[in-house]
């Protein structure tokens, strides 16, 4: 009887905590299920040979889903944040299978898709946007790193316009709610994979 009373007290405290933070037990279960599903899907992807396009698509999809969970109230729970951290670690491991290589001048450039180059005659590389709280990446910084000219950023934007604009659309309400002056061309996310036309650097 005493144990039941103590459990009831804990349940009441938990329910009050959830209510104060704007979510329910069902929201927690959904978030845990979603994270667990993504983790298993990513594990399965790592056991098969994926090309750059499949890897890019998967990483971008999972990144957006993780950001959606992070923006929800349930992220205040340690078990949720721990599961997110585990998934992000797995994403880094998956991304390392297609890891960018360093140029001699230390500017970061991803591996060239030689098959696509041979078929189409257009040379391009993949670039994964880095996560940094202190030094947020922008298209102009990436253009400076790769082309040596920050004013070439429209080349990168135009090559990835559909992807960048669609992600901006998803977050547009949040951006406006925060009263931030951010244009679609300024909005790129850590983990996002960009196509960089290298013929523009010639």
C-alpha cells in the first residue's frame, strides 16, 4: 500500500511536470519511438553500400527530423536528449563513411563524384555543413573556403536552391516568430550536404 502511494505521488509529479512544459506521456512515447526507428533505419543503411546521393538524402532527412524533436518541449527530458545524442553520434559515424577530405591549404572539400563527372562532364563535390556554435557557417564562408572568393556564394546557392528553399520553408514560421531577418540563401543547417560545382572555380 505504501509503495502504491509513493508511485502515485511520483506519477502526479511527473504529470504536473509534463503539463507545465506543454507535453504529454503520449508525446514522449512518440518521440522515443521516432528516434528509435531512425536509429534502426540508419543502422540498416550502414550495413549496405550506399552511394553519395542516398547518404546525403538520409542524413538530411534525419537531421530535419532530429531538429523537429529538438524544437519540441519533450527535449527537456534527459532520456530524450540522451537518445538524440546517440542518434547524432551514429549519424556522424555514417557521415564519416563519406567523409570530406582536406586540401593542402586546409580548406574543406568533399570527395568528387567521379562517376557523375564521367557521365555528365560536370565536376562537382559534396560539402557537409559543419556544426559550430561559435562560428556559424554561411554560403559566403563556404565559397571563400572552396573558391577563394566569398562573392561566389550564389553559385552554391543556385546549385542547391531547391534543397535550401524547401528547408527554409519548413522553418519559416519559427524564424518569423523569433523576429530574425534571415533570407532563404542565408539558411543552411549543420549536417546539410551541399553540391559544389567545381567548374565554377576554374
